[in-house]
C-alpha cells in the first residue's frame, strides 16, 4: 500500500479485474487484485473481437496495442447447407486472442499486486473503509472494493442474493481449430473471413484468430467456432451429466462431456452445416459446452463496493463485446474516481448510472440478435442479412458501429 493514496481491492484477476486495477492506478489509486484460482489465466484459447476503443484503453494503461496484434478479417461470408455462398458483406474487423490481452495487462501491474488462491467469502463495510474476508482467514482493508469476479460473482451474491443469471434457452458448442488440422483447400476462406451458417433456428459461425505467440505453430492461424443450438432446461441438465451419472448443474468441464454427445454433435454437423463449417466441428481437439445467459443488475454500487463486467451485466455473446465492455466499465470507474477522494460517493453514483445504462443497452442488443436466428417465422433472407450485418464487436446498427452507439 502506498502512503497517502486510496486503496482499491479488486476481486477477480481475469481481464476485467486487470483493466480495473491498471486504470485505477492511472487515476491515483493503490490496487491489490485477488483471484480465486491458483493457475495462470493467460493460457485460454478463446478468440475475441476488438475495436479501436479497446486498443485506446490499453494504450492509456501504457500497453501498446493496435491492429497488428491481431488478425485482419477481410469480410463476412454466409454459407448454405451445400457450401455455396448465400450472402457476403465487406465488414472488416480485427480479432485477437485472450492471452494477447490478459498477459500484458497482468505484466503492467507492480510486483505483488496480483494474488492467486484467494477465495472471497465475505465483505464488511464501515463509514470509512471496506474489508474483504477470504477463505484462508486473510482480511484486507481498503477504501473501495471492485467486484470483477464474473457471471457467478461472489461479490454480487452478497448484495443481490436473489439475482441469478437467466438461461436464454440455447447453448453454444465451441472449439478452436488449428490451421494444420484443416485441409489446405479451406485455409484461404476460413482464416481470412468470418463465416456464418444458418441451420433452422440455429447459428454457426467461425472467426479467425491469432495462433500462439511462441512454439512451432506460432506463424499459423486458428479458427474459433461457435454453434448456437436451442436446448430446453431439462435437456441442458442431461448435457451437463457426465458418464458416471454425476450432474454438474448448468455447466460441465469440457473433459467430462459424454463421448456419445460429441459423436452426435459431429453427425449433426455433417447433416446440417456447410462442409466447410462441419470440418471445424470434426477437426477440433476439445469441444466446449457453454450455456447462454442474460444478467441485469438493478444497481451496481453498494456503499464502497462497485460491480463491473460480467459481475454486473451479462450480454449474450452475439454482441462480442465482453472484453471491450470490461475495458469500458473499468475506464468509466477510473474516470469517476479520478477526482478528490472526498467525492467518492458522488463518483460512484455517476458510475452506477452510466454502467446500468450501458449494460442494459448491450443486454438488449444480445437478445435482439438472438431473436433473429432463433425465429423460424422470419424470412430466411432477412434473418441472414440482419444477423450478418449486426453481429459482433464490428457489427453495425443503422450504419453506426455498435460500440460507438453503446458508448454515446
């Protein structure tokens, strides 16, 4: 702790928590980040959408990042069941990968500021401070506590115990496919464009992403695919039951997904998807099941405690702004608290209003896009054109970028 500086306790060491910690430091705060897990979080293989707004926030922290740190996507292509092109759009974008954001943010923190294996079990507040209580008996005192601990936030549960993520009625089957795992005839399309497929009431897409930054395949690209499929709540419980019969609730570790479910998924891919997209489902080494949720917090500030990122609002991944949303939430918090320490309450009140407006807008956008690919009564051409135009961080609404409209 630095003498004379206010102290922020950041709960959650994922990307959102690191954005908050680094930006608060630029606003004059001393910070400490506490992460529940003990492992390294920089090895996740997920692809992410980017925008200039994300790069600007990182440069504010002191991390130089621009389009050269990702993969340039030259356009969007929709494929029919037979593999023929049904629609094309010249929407250019840049995709990156989780490690390329998390790692430099982690390295930007001062030594000792990030602590793993710290499971929060309680929060205590007084007029002049807030205290985080951890499972190992550690107690940490600060002037502010930031809940950046994700969709199943322990911080949120203490203040809004009745608020739970709402299942959207469908799941995403995800996977990452290495360039070497696909036939060379597919490389020109799959590693340069965002590809869409439209089985009835479903959506499949493939997004190019950078390869690893080191190792023998560092110069090769990857594809991150996502296949959205409707699943009833009772059927979801069955999907999340492993081979021993153990039920895992509404999620399941990838390695415990029953082999017969993956075999059936690959057979469905052959039956329902364009051959180019089916090749991704059959080519990945590890398929992941992700149930889709919505979450809207009625408030995000509770005294000296502030929620941010997925702890506050969860929008469906169709807006593809999870990382950017975390960055903008953190920027909004740092801006609100950059003034005199005596105005902490006023700054947090401003943050609460703006974050709720922003989060509600994104949640509504995710539901809107989901309704288009789920709806069977809409004209197929209208479904395809609307989803391809509006999807993701580079999507457009009334010819204006989604991120710009959300930030206005």
